[in-house]
């Protein structure tokens, strides 16, 4: 825009110079022509005046000649005629001179007056006719007329003699004036020509200079244009101007092509540019924001913090055929002109790497969540052991939190925590690894690493512990999830209410399973199992409140397992029960009792009971026993088979029994608590498990 | 689950308030997870947060700390109302900053202020509360962030 | 915005502070460092602000957005109608862009985030008034 402005100015200047040149030339020509005409007329007049100058002398001479002829009585006719011709010629020529306007009137008037004074004297001479002599035989003499004529001639001769010089002088003055006039005209013409030549020269020079300057200006403009182009092609930010209609100007930086995957920016509206890239709400806010810049109330410096396009997430072609998410930062600046805001300069930068860096942590955590799912596949481990581990882990992490909670303000106090944290976490990691709970072990390991990293720092503050406490929270949430999943998989997948109880059964405090909640959970599980398997039975719970909290988690897992077995395998369907003459609904009883030296749990169902032959056949089928071994086994030993690892008919993954949840697991858990388990049965009548647990002092529980 | 930068936003907002308002930065103590009853000081400013995250953020401080803070702010009014006003403003500012950092879908209530040791702090189910002790001069307050 | 040289006597800038927090109000009052700035009133909500604006004819108003009874947005709208020449600086922690842009649309001249330093406040006032 500016370049073309300069161009236009140059052109105007050149045109003006041309016009001035033409004007000067025509002025010079017109004035010169007039001067030349004047000079020519002057020269002709000068010639006339010079001729005129001779007349007074000629007239005087002719008068003298006339008088001499009269003296000698010679013929006077020719001289008289010549005189008349001279006088009339003088009259004619002088008259012509008198009418020249350019002559000095004073000089001409003097000459005229003088010449007019000749007239009365010359008139009688010129008017004379006839023969001035009277001839006698011997002599001739002037006649009477002749004497009068002679007297007139004599008087005219004397007058002429007295005035010829004066008249000549006056006429010389006139011709002198004429000469001076002509000379001055010639001088003026010379001057005019010189001025004309000079003016043309100057104008020529000016034109040449302008031409040169224009060439130089054009060169500079081209160079500037090229530099602008280079900048716009190279700069990594997108730059463009928006006009009052929010349309993009003709000039924009090349980076826009990459940022927006298009190149038709000139004239494109800002709304169009962003329409597919942002939500309508954001676009709306952004348009309002830009509109503020066109108004005169908003201060540009005081609205930077509210720019809605400060960090914009957009999806664009990756150039490899796919889409990728980029983050763009838009900045807006007013461009002021004489009449207010002329444009809004918009710059667009790609801040993806910055944004991604800050999101890395978040994504890492998302991955961690995904591991929960992976972990589920690994849940082949013993559910009771897992339960015990989870309880221990909760206690351990409670301790970790207690260490964190110790007030600390200075490096020394923060530093002191690290040893205890390391010990606690390391032990936990070992247990998790031993149970092959890698998702947990990895998390603890990560936490341990963070603590180790802090150990190497020279200056610790509370800020350094923030990631730690977040990680701890994440680990606790993970453990909670694991516990929940475990319960779901082993026993509670059927019941949402039971799952609810699993939530409440997994608080951060170790082993704090409420007996009331346990009862509720078992009842709802029983209802669910009865419904799902088409069995009709009632669950009766007695004395569970007596159970010490240290045994409760294990007991819960055992009861869930046994209840499930009873519902699936023990209690018969209605038809079978009626055929066996049993009372309608099946009965499942749980009795917990405190004994003198410990505790006893009885679990009994009035179902089909256990058939030693069936158990033996299953053991053979599973490859636990050879057919020979099975044949030699007595009934009592056959019953003991159900506590053998790998025996459980539920070992296979089925919808009914879950996985890895046989009586062997229950037995192991009981042995783990230092207890004993036994089974007695009457085929077709009942199955009864009896679990004995050692005494325990409540306060000794961790 | 609360992200580190989110927690840091609240923590930095708090320490920055002290730095800006009283020209003396607060430091943070050893953070931990809340178990049992919330630890409450004399004045508590609570803000409920909904939208993308649900829960509460509260700033609780002892009278002594607020008094010194007011003094540092060249206040001469140490009345009950002034204390309430101050914790409310701290809580509001902290959460306002958070909203700016986290975007529009962070909806923040006007702070409610409690004096005394039994404020009704709504518990967000499933959200664990992070306790960040805030040390300033010789005093300690607590920032508690409990968001899902 | 006046470019008048300093020697020309100018009426002091009349400042009205609107914020529901007493502390913020006093903070603004104390932090401003201009010799020729005079705090002509402080208001705790939009209604008070409008009433005070009628009485005190302020040149500059600092405005909170979240206030009881009448919020900042509504107050700005009415204030601009009442005193078109008044300059309004929003001082708020509630910095969601749509609300902030709306405040500017209604006629606020600038936006300052809470919390702010003395320097930020003074720079913002200078930008608006000098």
C-alpha cells in the first residue's frame, strides 16, 4: 500500500514537471515571437527614420539650387519639381512615422512641430506657376512675378538654412530612440532565450533526478518487499491481519498453511477459519473478544488474560494420512491508523510441545489406570491370601501416611521421614512381588523410587512430598480396586448390593470389616445365589459379632466361599428335595462361638451331602489319585480330598464358581491363622464344616 | 483422581496469596491423607466445587495466624467479621485461580465461612482428602483438597 | 489518557472501589500509589456501587464480578449507561473467559486477575487513567 503511494507521488511529480516544461516553452516561444516581430518592425522603422533624416538637407539644397538658377536666370522647372517631390515624400514618410505607437511621442512631436513650421514658407514656393523671366531681345530679366517668386525662394532658403540642423537633430533623436528600442528588444529576446534554455535545462535535470530517485526508490521498495516476503515465508508463527469484517488480509505468513492445512486465507473470515476447529461456544467468545479490540473501551494490555484462544486444541491432518491434535495459541494486537483501529494483527503459534509436556504426567497416570484391567487377568492368586495381603498393605500404607503426617517445616524434619518410608515401602513391595501382584508391586516400586530420589536432595520442602502423597492416594485407590475386583470375581459378581458391601468392607483401616456388614453381605449373597441357581434356602447366622476383627476378613472370605459351595453343590433343587421328603426350603446355618481356648465356626447345610465315591471319582479325574489309590481310600480320607489343592470342582473357571476358590483355599486360610478345619457329612442329609481358631487378644492386632 | 498439577494449583494459589497479600511467602508442610475427622482451626473458608471435578476445597486457619496476616496487610480491624472475611477471600482466590487453570467447566460456589471447630464440611463420596499444612511465620493453617 | 503536560492542573482521578470483600477493598485503597488519585467511595455490591456512582461521579471504578445481590456484569451494564465516560477495571479471580469477555463487552475497560501485586494494580490504573 505504501509502496504504491510513493509510486503515485513520483508519477504525479513527473507529470507536473512535464506540464511546467511545456508551459515555460510556450511562454518563451510566444514572448520570443512577439519580441522578434517588434524587432523586425523596429528595424524597418529605423531604416525609414534614417531616410527621413536626409530630407531636411535635401530640401535646403534644392532651395539653394532653385535660388541659384533664378540668379543665373536658368531654367527652374526641373528643380522646382524635384523640390515638390521631396516635400511630398517627406510629408508621406513622416506621416507614417508619426503613426508608430512605439515611438517616443515627445521626440516625434518636436520634429513634427519643426517640420510644420516649414509649411508656410514652402507653400508660396511650391504654389508658384509660370515663367519667372521676362525676356527682352538683349537680355533677360526676372519678371515681376519672378521677383516675387525669387523673394519667396530666398526666404525659404534662409528659413531652411536656419532650421535644417534643428530638424535633422530632432529626426536623429527619433531614429536614435528607435534604435535604442530595437536594441533593447533584441537584448530582451536574448535574455528570454537564455532563461528558456536555462529553464529547460533545469527541468531536464529535475526530470532526470526524479527518474533516478524513482529507480532507486523502486529498488529499495523491491528489496523491502522481498525481505517482507522472506520473513513471512520463514517465520514459524502464523501472522495475518483482520479487517473490520473479521476477514484475513492479502498478506499472511506461510506458517499458516501448515497450521491450518489450507492456503486460501486471503479474504477468508476468521469465523470460517476456526469453525471446524473449536466449539461454537469458544468461537462465539473468541469473536466477541476480537470485537472488543475494534471498540475503543477495552485496553489491549488489560485483556490478555481473558483471551479465549490462548490455548486452543485443534485436530489437524498429520501429513501422514491421519489426524493429530495440536495446541495453538492466538494473540491479537491492534494496528492503529490515523482514523483509529485499522487492523487487528493476529499471530498464531503452535504450543503443542509445551502443552504435551505438562500433560505427560497425566497420561502416565491414565496408563496406570489401564493396568488395573491388566491386573485382573493376573488374579489367579489365592483370594484369601490376597485378602490377607490387602489388609497388610492397608495397614502398611496407614503407617506411611502417619509418617507423612508428622509435622515438618525444615529439611531435617522432612529428611527424617524418608528412612521410615523406604523401610515400609520396601517390605510392601516384597510381599506384593511374592504374590505376583505386579501391578501393586510396580506402584510401590515407583513410590519407593520417588522416596529414593528425595533422599538425594539437599533441600527438601513440602512441595517435594506432594507427588508422593498423590502417588500414595493412587496406590490406595488401586488397592481398593483390587480388593473390590477380587471380591467380585470370587464371590460377589452376582450382587450389586453385595458389591456395595465390598466397598464398605475395604476401608483404609486394616481389618476393619464390620460384622454387621458381613451379615448383610452374606444374606444378600444368599438371596442372589438362590435366585440365580433356582434354589430355595434360608441362611441363618449366629454369633458372628463374637468374631475378633483380626479374623474377620479371612472369615468373610471363607464364609463367602462355603456359602457359594453350599448353594451350588449342597442344596438340592425343589424337586429333588420333595422326592427326598425334605422340608421345602433348604437351611444353611452359620454358628460362631467363643470357646475357652479359642473360637469355633460351624457351617452346615441340609443339602445332598458329600458322597465319598463322587469325591474319589473326581480326584481320579483330576489326576490327584490313581484309580488304585482311590479304590483303597476309606470314606473318611475320601472326604479329606476336598481340602487338597487343585481338587475343587470350582477350579475350572465357570460362571457359578468363579476361579481358584475351592475348599483348599479355605483350608489354607484357616491353617494360615493357626486354625484347623474338618468336615462331616451324611449323604442326602447334610454337610458340616467345623473350623477351630486359636485364642487371640484384641489389642495384639496390628 | 486428582492430578499433581491440580493439587499444585491449589497449593501454589495458597502460598501465593500470602506472598502477594503479605509480602511473605508461606511454605507448605508435609502433606498427608486425611483419616477420620477433618482437622479444623478457628476459621474455615469452604468452597464447593462441581462440574468436571466434584468436592470441596477448604482453607482453615487459627485466629493467631489470621491476626498476624491482617497486621501484615496493615489492617487494624481484627474483629470476628474481619477474620471471616479473610479466610473467605483466601478460599475464593485459591479456587478462582484453579478455575482459571482448569477451564470453564470448573464451577465454584461462593465461599461459606465457618468459625469454630465444627463446620459442616460436605463429604464427597469416593474422594480422599489431601491435607496440606500451610506454614507461615510461626503459624500453621491447613489447605484441604477433596475432589473426585 | 489525557496527554496534557503535568504542569496543567488536573482534577484528581476519582476512584470508586467495588468488591464484596472488605479486605480487597482496603487492599486496593492502600496499594494505589498515585498522588492525584482520590478514593471517593467503596461499595460491597452492585446496588451500592450504582448509588455511589450517582453521588460521587467517579472517573475510575474497580469492579469485582461475583458479588451478592447485583453481580459485576449487571453493575457494569448499568454503570456504563449511567456514566458513559467512566473507566472500569474488573478485578476478579473468577476468570473464565466467557464471563470475562462478557464483562468487557458490557463496557469494562480492562481485566486484572486476583490475586494481584501492587505493581500490577498500579500499572493497570496507569494504563487506564494516565
